[in-house]
């Protein structure tokens, strides 16, 4: 597991303007710079916030990254997502 | 010697200064009114320096370095994110001598403070400052960070020990500085994960009552797991309150306001830790 590397990548997207732009332009290329396993790479490239949270990434960090990518105007979607059935399914899958 | 003249507890939500998302004008007035009362009390108490206890939101610190407890001893800037929130760029007036004295006092007592010789602070420091002390010319700030966000978070008993050490530092600081301490954040809110949007008003009012009763030991005894489950990951910020309360154990807790604010997904509590005149 390389959860630390996933959080490193997310934090760079959140805090570094250049990395944020690189991620938005080509997430797969951005993800190449981090020592992630296949599942982590996919959740980063896909911007799959639910998978990231279920995997153990800090939920505050995940939220801020999502907001930095999609903007505050779309925030209601994040809100609905983390409170929806897919979030529970992701957590259940993780536990299972 | 310097004197601790009072303490205050308040939220630090990033949307507070702009009022963003909160369309209920009356509610907004009540929230802003609570900050205005704190500002007036700072004026009444002729405060020179405010020690603000906050917690970084994976912003000024990151996976590369997560200090459990830290004092900013030098220049205080605001973070890039705080700028995006509409708070002005530029230095916040600091008190490096008192900040350094807090670090040294702790060091002499066996408390290994981390310290930052400059820092771009996040909203946990910038918002309380902007809403209160900034409105009083000449008031300086000492930012103190506790890790309430990234596991393992600081122990509540340690947060209290830090508060007591800060008090001893103030009491032994040469000069006639008049100091107030802020405990910021909370109360119930779920940030980023399942439950986001919930407010546990019953839990919040219990915390406000414990503050009124000066039940510091009761707050310290609250298990982190229980706080997480009942009031969300954001409620762990009551450790900042614990730190501030421990610095003024003789104070009377007076509720200024409690407002559940759904638009800000948070129960907002305001208290004064009032010392006898």
C-alpha cells in the first residue's frame, strides 16, 4: 500500500498551482510521478473521491482537491456523492 | 510581567469573512454580532496580543511534515488558499518575542514545541484574526497550531498541558503586555466525508454547557472516537478550546452565542472565558 504517496499526489494538486494545472490537463501523465499501486493510480487518474476516501486518504484533503479541480459552484455534487449510496458501497467494499 | 486578561472560543470557518453560501441575513447578523462582541471585549480589556490556537487543514503543512504542536515565532503571512477566500495578502502583525518565550518556556518544561520562523497561516488563524483583532489597530498575534486533523491527532490531555505552559510563559514574560487567548474551530461538523452537512446540536450544546461549567476535565475525558462519531471529524477541534481553557482555569465560561449554521455545515459556538476584573 502506498497511501502516503497518494496523499502526496493529492496534496500537490491541492497546494501547487502548476501541479494542479498538470493534473487537470493530463491526470495519467501527472500520476506517473508517484509510486502508486494500480488501484491507487486509477483512483487518482479518475478523480474518484469516494475510492480515495475508502482507501484511507484524508477526507478533508480529498474534498479540497475535488474543489480545486471542479470549483465551488459544483460543490453540491461532492456533497451528494459522499452522502450517497456509492460512498457506503465503497466503504463496505474496503472493509470486506 | 505580562498578563493574561481573557480568553475566547469561536469558530474559524473559511467562509465566515465573505459570508459566502449563507443567505439567511438574520443568522449572518447573529454570527457576525458574536464576533463583534468579542472585538468589543478585546477593546475593553485593552489587549495588545492575541494567542490564536488553531489547527492546520492540510494546507500550510502536508504529508511532508505534520507537527503535533507548533508556534509561529516569525513573520505571519496568509496561505494562498486564504487569499482565494478573499482575505487580503500581507503580513499579520506578530509578537516574535512572546512567541519565542512560549517556545523556550515549553522547552524548559519538557515540551518540544515545533516552531516556524515564518508561515503562511490557514483560515484557522486568519479568520478569527480578521473577524476580531484586525479591527483594533496595533494588536499582534501569536499563532499556535495543534494537529486536530491528521491521525494520530494530539491527545486532549496534551492540549491542556500546552495551554498551562502557555499561561506560565505569559506570566513570566517581561513587560506589561496584555494578552488574550483564542481557542478556535468546531463545534460539530463533518468535513469531506460521509455525514457532511450534519450538525449535532445536542452535542454542541453539551460542549457549550461544559465550557460554562468550566468542566475542563470532562472535555479532556471525551474519547476522540466518541467525538468523531457523534459530531464529526471537525469537532475534534475542541482540542483547541481545551488548550485555551487550560490557560485560564480560573475563568468563568460565558456563552456569547450558539448558532447551528446549515449553510456552513457547522454548529458555531462562541464563548468568553472571563476573568474577574
